[in-house]
C-alpha cells in the first residue's frame, strides 16, 4: 500500500481533486484541463511543433535556453561538421555571440568526438526515444513521457554523448529519491557503458569533505537536488566544469525547490550547460507547466501520451474500471450536518466580498485556498481592515471543514473523526468552532460510529474485490497494489485485509517523512517491503 510522500495534513487536495469529483457531490463541476491540453496550449504559444522538438522562443535568460552545441565551443578554430542526421536544428557560426561562449576556464570540446553522436545498439530501437535524444542533445529540453516508456534511457544516452564530447566536463543527474538515482546509475552503466571509475553516487549522509574530493576527481555525479544545492553553496562543486544537468521528476521545479535554486545559481554564475528535464506528470494547468519551463530554462518540449502512434505499441495494456460505492446512511447524515455548518461560513465570506458562490454542496477546498490567496494579495477596497482577522478565521475554519468533508467521502468516518477531534483540541479552529452545536453533534455521531467498528462501504467493497481476485488467481503468482491518498487510511486497509486470512499477505508501503501520528519508512524498510 502506498501513500503520497508529499503530504499536507495527510492529503494532497489538488492532486486528488479529479478523482474525488467522481465520488462526491462535485460530479457536475467542470474538470480541470488535461495534461495534454495544457501542454498543447504551451506548444501553441512557444513552438510550432512540440512533438518534433522545435525550439521555443526564450522568455527569460535566453543565454541559458541554448539551442545548439556550437555555443559550447571555446578556443578551437575548427568547427565540427555534424552529419546530416543530427543537423536538423540550425547550426551556423552566426549563432555564436560573446554571451554564448563559455568562460575560458570551462571544459573544452573534443571536436573530433563531436563530429558524431552515439546511440546504443544493445537496446531495442524505438523511434521516439531516438528522436527525443537528438533534440535533447542540442536544446534544453523538457521530456514528458508516461511511466515505463524509457525516460531513463534517453537521459543515459544524452549523458554519455556529453561525456564523450567534453573529456574534462562534469555531468550531474539529480532526482528527489534514492530509488530513482539508483535506476539511472544502472542505465548509465548497463545501457551506454559510462565507465564506473568516472561516476559517483553522493548522498547527504556522505561527509561533505569526501564529496568535495569527489567533485574534483569524478566526472559523472548522481545526487539528490538538496545535496547538489548544498555543494554549490559551499563552493565544493566546480560549477564552471558542468556541461550537462539532468533533472528527474522535473514537475517539482516550482518556487524555491532545490531544482530552481540550483538553476538560478548556475545562471548567475554564467555557466553554459545542457539541461534535460524529465517527467511523467508535467501538470494539468498551463501556468504550472510554463513555470517549470521557465524555472529550468527549457527551450524545447518533447511530449507524448499513451495514445500517440509512436509510443502506443509500447504501452502496457490495462483495463480501467470505475466502481462508485454509495455512502452508508450514517455518513449521509453526517454529510448533511457538515453542510449545515459550512453554509453560514460560506455566506459570511460572500458577505465580506471575498468569495463568489453560496452553494456549499458544490464547493471544494482548493477554491477557498485560491480565494484566500487573492484576499491576502488584494483585499476588497470596501472591506474594513479591522475585519481582516475575521475573514482569515472564516477561511481557515471553512478549509478545515471541507478537508474533513472530503475525508468523509473518500476514506470514511474514522479518518474524518480523527481530524475533527484533533482540530477541536486547540488552535484557531477549536476556538471558533468548539462551541458550535452542530459541530458537537457531528463529533458525537462520529464517535458512536467509530466505537461500533466504523465499517466503511469502500472497505467492504475492497474486501469483496480482493477475495474474488485471489479466488480466481493463484495467490503465489499474483500481486495487488492498493493506492490511497491519505496515509492514515493505510492502517485501516491493512486491518480490514486481515479478515481475508492467509490468502492475503499485506504490508504497508509509505513515504519516508513522518506524519503527526505515523512514522515514515526508511529506504531500507521500503526495499524490504518490495522484496
């Protein structure tokens, strides 16, 4: 069982919104645009053909949004004559400006090696991978491919060619988790043959002094973004020697995440390097994807979805079946009470002029989060500043109540009750809602239900599905993964599965961060669970 590692009070509302709409009163609300439509909108603005990887016009720091290999060439009078097959992007000496040419102390290109680029023949040839590699070698590229379609190989091939072209250059692969780093190490050694003596895997547990030594003696580095950021700040990373940076899970490049900090520091230091960004989930909103493009200085976008003809043959077949489980009568009563509590708060926010919809049954937490952000940035002109505190309190209580409201729909009474009990004990919510009669009635109803076993209709359906599956299949030859957005529901699922007896051998699989009521799993434990 797996729960989200990036938890906010145990639940990621924005990521779960689309799924929640199918099982709640929000069924009639318009859905957020898909990844494909958001990506295509960006491509319409910034490139004529996103699938062929044509360059997008740079919007910020154009010197970092490099489009040719020639911008790396320093003091050599001889320019490489690239074979036609890799010369699709315009390459000519006119593109070299003083801003494009690296500092004199940067790594030199091996002009003879740069006459060709290498693609491995020891792996099955896939045209879309070959095409994307060709784009990524000559442009800062964001690659968006569904999971399992070979982003790791693409990164390994790009890394290997820069390893060949720049004999003294340093290449960095960075990913937010150790398993992703280890996967890339295997691809670099096994698929393209980067010699192991030139590579090093560095973690935060390694002594900073040892890392500083390795930065001087090694050429290919596998690191987490936090380690990379620290070593840049300490000066142990020789930034001017970097010639290729691969960013995995690139959708995280938002705000002040380590990816963004690192790239900003490289830009400030006028480092010229190729950036390759990889993601399976670029985001569903245009503004989100555009932020990633800007933060990572991307000039080309290579996007494929599972229905594209060049990748469709490599996608694993799967059957998707949506089972809608009706709420039980107790949950319906509690839901109605929640709406009775929420409606006056929503009306009050509308009265302050900071919200727009009065139908509490058709609203979601993210709408209040967005409205609160807008209020904080630009309060209504007619609102008395002395009322700002009351507005904040109303927003806070409403967001918390909707959080519980959605937990009731998605995970049942017990998780919603646990959150309500915790929030009433202290803090602004407890002070504002602690004496509300409806809230106390909700608490008593939930408490009674939990004492009686707190059976969930979804858990009952889950047990039915598991029993049918293991009855129809040999338990020693089949596996099941149960995903849940809320970590606290993992133990409920584990407890429920015990009813099935020995045919189910279930273990939890959660993130490393520790929550308020549960401890995270170390990587060692995670690997043991998988085994």
